[in-house]
C-alpha cells in the first residue's frame, strides 16, 4: 500500500498519475477535509470530490475541479432568491452534495459517505477523509478570521495572511484506517498540495504527524511550488504569511523532520542545497503534470525515490 496525503487540485493530479503507473488498488489517499463547508444546506467536501472525479476520469481538466462539461444553471437560479453564489456548484456536481448530505443525515460518517461516492464513480483506490470530525481551516487576515473557502473563493486570497488555525483539530480523531494506512504503508507520498492549506490540516489531526514522522516507510513529497510560485492561489500567500519563503526551500522548511525526500522541479535545481540544509534529500525532475505522460513520469520518479517497484 502506498499512502498519499493530499488536497484537491495538486493532490488529485498526483493521485491520477500514480493510478496510471500502478494498480489503483495499491493506493490509499488521506484527504484534507479542512475546507469542507455547508452551502445551501448541503455538506460540500471539495478536496475529496476533486480526487474522486479525477480518479474516475470525470474531472474538468482545465479548471482542475468539478465535473467536465458541467453546467451552472442551478447555481445561477439560486441567486434569484438572494443567496450567495460565489461558491460555484455545477448542476451534476450538485447531485454529489445532495447524496452526501442525505447519507450524513441518515447517520453515515463522512468516511462512509466518501466510500459510497467513490464506489459510485468506480474509483478503485481507497479514499479516506483525514477525520470524520469537523476540522475547519481558518485564515486569520486583516479582514478578520475567514473560513478557508471564503478567504480563497469569495475574496480571491487577497487578504494578507496573519495566521492559520485548524479549528476543532485538538478534539478530532483520525478517520478509521488513517493511522493504519500511514503505519502500514510501504511508502508515504505527500502530494504537491498546498502545504499549509491542504497538508497542514491533515497533520493537525492528533496522531497523524507522529505517525508520519515515526513511520519506517520512505516519505517523499512533491513540491507544488515551482520557480518561486504556486500554480494557483493560495499556497504561496499562505507560506509567505506564515513566514516561509515562497520557494522549494520554504516547502522543505515546512516539511523538515517529517519527510525524507523533496522532489523539486528542474527550474529549482539551484535550490537543491537549500533543501538539503533542511535535512531532506532533493530530487530534481520535471514536476509539471501538464498531461498524462508528464504525470506518469513524475509518478515514476516519486515511486522510485520511495523505493517502490510499480
Ligand atoms: P486545492 O486543495 O485545490 O487548493 O489543491 P492542492 O492543495 O491539492 O494543490 C494546490 C497546489 O498544487 C498548488 O500549489 C499548485 O502549484 C500545485 N500543483 C497543481 N498542479 C501541479 C503540477 O502539475 N505539478 C506540481 N508540482 N504542482 C502542482
Ligand atoms: Ca482544497
């Protein structure tokens, strides 16, 4: 079993790439649920849905989230009643949120709902939420404390970040199977996800960080920061706000003590020594998953760095 810690867009791209080079059944994803939120009475779980849609081959590749060819007529229609429409939910995507909310109201756990949705989409990898308990990523800004989606989607990550909290984490427990997936993994891969916004919440669940840092498996992370910037907000804004440099050295500093190897892009080869200064090995390779073959090449490098035979 290869266990992948992941968020949404970057996480799902690496999961898809890994599932293309080895049997998807060998993969377990532990997915960030810190940006889950209620909209219009529906429980929306953005990162798990992106991973599910990507593995099913249904993700909108251009956007990186949502279902391809989805329409947004429902979202526009709800605006007539004065409801907020900044968090866009597609017409077909809506069915996922209605179904999940029904399951939760009938007493299912988030894990059970996620398993059911993944099964319906034909996903063969195991998808686990980091916790069945509510953990909320809150971004502290000059405009006040903002729930993650409000900070990113409504306000476009424009507010300077002063702090980041994971509300509820102290009392959360890892979802069933999470600690086992980490402890029993032959390798642990940290996706090129937003370190503070997507991986930080997973690590904030009591027991998870210790499980990763004490694991005997080789731990490899892929940097989502390429050439001193993130491909999309708000990974860079959050790193900068929390005092890290927005480059692979900043990513290495954030993961120091947790992982063994950081895979960095060729554009950042000059910073390999700075990564090594954080106590990590640096592996330089093209990391942009611009198409399936580029993704597969990166997945093979990540697996090789982790000592896994595909
Ligand atoms: P979110 O939950 O949708 O914000 O997505 P994640 O946290 O999983 O991933 C966001 C990060 O993924 C960003 O910092 C991107 O730079 C990074 N990312 C997206 N696509 C790629 C890619 O092809 N290669 C690499 N190295 N990073 C990527
Ligand atoms: Ca996310």
